[in-house]
């Protein structure tokens, strides 16, 4: 059963305005509000939706851990460092054929954007199809004038779908525009991210 989704009126208005405007940049201009502030509100709205709705649909696909769990349990500490956290915000990448709001991002000349992806799914076909979707999306997003550096933070299967997972990673790499970070690399990723942010400060 899906829990009741309680959304603050301000967040609900933000969502409706975003739908009407069609992009985050247009909404920023229309509301005279800085993008980081709107990004944080949209990230809050996305988290509410994930907790109340999306995770229940993942269960239909036999997900053991969804994207939000992969972020919260594996990668969130990297972005909560006192050095890193002040620099992090959500950021929308807009390309001619695709738009996506990345929940974690920071700018160092170019936008570094991060997306958690769980492949801890019971069905090999679901694992492969998720990789195909994200390979396509990241190729489109790479055509953005911002030329973002796209990092995919991966959660591996905890079952016996390792061959499907290996193929999924090959599919994602085939775009040539992403950096994959696996969950057993989370500690190294955290140290590297902090060092890069510190060096840029």
C-alpha cells in the first residue's frame, strides 16, 4: 500500500510552476529566484516522491534496493563532508533532446553531476533495460552546451545477476560520456571528491 504523500503547499506550487514553465532555468528567471534554492526545493520534492511512491513501483520489478537506498546507505557520506556539502546542490542539465535534474552536483569550471542507480534487481532483463535507458539518456545529456561530467553511482546486485550487471556496465560505458563509480569504490570516491573540492576552493 502506498503511503499518503504529504507535500507542503509551497513545494506543490513549485512543481506546478515547473511543469508550466518547462525548465528550471525558465522558472528561475520568472520567479527571480536563484537556481540553487529552487534545486534544493526540487530535491526535497523528489525525495518525498521516492519515499512515498517510486519505491513501491520498484518492488514490482523485484528491487532489493532502490536508487534512494543506494545513495543513502552507500554514497551520501561523500556529499555530507563539511568540505563538500556547502558546494553541493541539485542541478538540471538541459540538452536539445533531453533534460534531467541531478540530485547532487557541483561546479568546477564544468558541472560535475551525480546520479545513484540501483542494479540490485532480481530480474536480469530489468537490469539490462535500466542500463539501456540510462545509456541513451546520458548520451543525449552530453550534448548540452554545459558539457557536464556525468557520474553514475552504482549499486550492484546482491543476488546471482552478476553477468547481467557486467553487461549493464558495458552498456553504460558504451556511451563514452559517463564515469561509473561502484559501491565498493565508495570510500575512494569520497576521499577523491573531498580532495577535488578542497583544491577548487
